[in-house]
């Protein structure tokens, strides 16, 4: 079995690599999660949470688990324990002023975005959180209107932080964004806020790692039926996570077949979308025609 490399920064990347390595080792050993739980006198849910990355695992528990799944080489055990320590580190999103107001899926998403090499986003009718201006974000939260003021403020602040860690870090990820054409017609905010937001999108296009395209109505039906989604790719394109969000909740999906279907549909939309330049021209046209 190959040695696991310990990531240099993110707890999310460390936690993901650790859980995948543990699952692969268990499966290679021919063990079920139930068998591992019984052998270690743990609950089945504990093993499931460790393999899903939902909980941090202590060094003591990790060593016991490594032994049970057949990872006994001292150098590899050391690397895995270091990976476990990296996974337990806390980032800015763990501060109570943020953590207490975010869903578990959102907290993991924030971490994954910080390690992504490629982010693909489809948004039918809204600008995605990290690219929102603050007035636009406030208008979006006004639409839902049922969040406590403290939660609302924390979530808006997190959106601004997410922008910084995606766009401003060294070696930022490629960020490919597709809008449905309807974004130009469904406005959650007043005209001046929309003009500012669309101008901000045009400014983002000047960054070489951001590409924004609009899919015309004629080609967007299949995309729209999927709803909003995001595919985050880490170091290896095969190591991807799907994030989906609605007004009623959000979730992260690790199933490769589901991710592959979304990626395929995204690429189809990308190929049938207006070019970056054509998209910019259409946004500018709508700003002039509708919002001023």
C-alpha cells in the first residue's frame, strides 16, 4: 500500500484523504464496517462517521483502527497519524461566531474550497455566494427572511471570507461558472444592487482563473432540472465532491457515479454556453436595457 502524503494546510483535505485511505484499507482486508466495529468494541455508527469524515478521530483510536485494517508498517502508521493530526486542526470557520451558524455541509464545503484545484458551479437564478456583493447577499437573505439576525450576519460574513480564500490565495483554483439565462430576468434585489452585482461579475472576468458563461434558454433545460450544484476537484481530478444546496438545506455527495453524471451535464452545458466574451456582452446589454 502506498504511503499517504500529509497535506500542508487544510483539515478538510487531510480528513478526506484519511477517511478514503481507511476505507480502502478495510475493503482490501475484506472487512465490513460491522466487523471492524465489533472487533474494536465500537458502535457501527462510530466507524461510519469516521469513514464519512463527519468526526475527528483521536490518535489512540486511529492506531487501533489502523492495526485492525492491516496498516502496520511503522512509517505508514506515522504518516497516517500525522494525517489524523492535520485533520483535527481548526480553521477560521471553526470560530464560534461562524461555526454555530453554519450547517455541517457548509463547514466542510468552506474547507474543501480552500484546497480545490478546480471548482465548477451551475447556478440557475442566483449569483453564487463567494461572488456576491454584500448588498446582493443581504437581498438574497431578505427573500428567506426567517433567519435570526446573528445567523444571517455570520453567513454573509462567511461568503465574503470564502471569496477571499478562493480568489486571493496563491495558486487559486480554476473557477468555471455557468448561469442559466434566467439570471438576467429574476432579480432578488433593487436595480442599483443588481447593476453593482453584474458589474462585479464583469470585473471578476478579468481574473485569468475565472470563466463565466451563460447558457441560453434553448440549451439549459437539463441543467435547470438538476438545480444548483457545485463540483469541487482536489489534487486528483478523480478526487471530487459534489455540493448541492436549496432553500431547505445542503449536502455533500461523494458517490463517484453521481458526481460523474453532474460533471458530464456541466460539460455539455459549458460547450453549449455563450463564450466568455459573448456572456460579458449579454450581461452588459441587460445592465443597460433593464437595470438603468
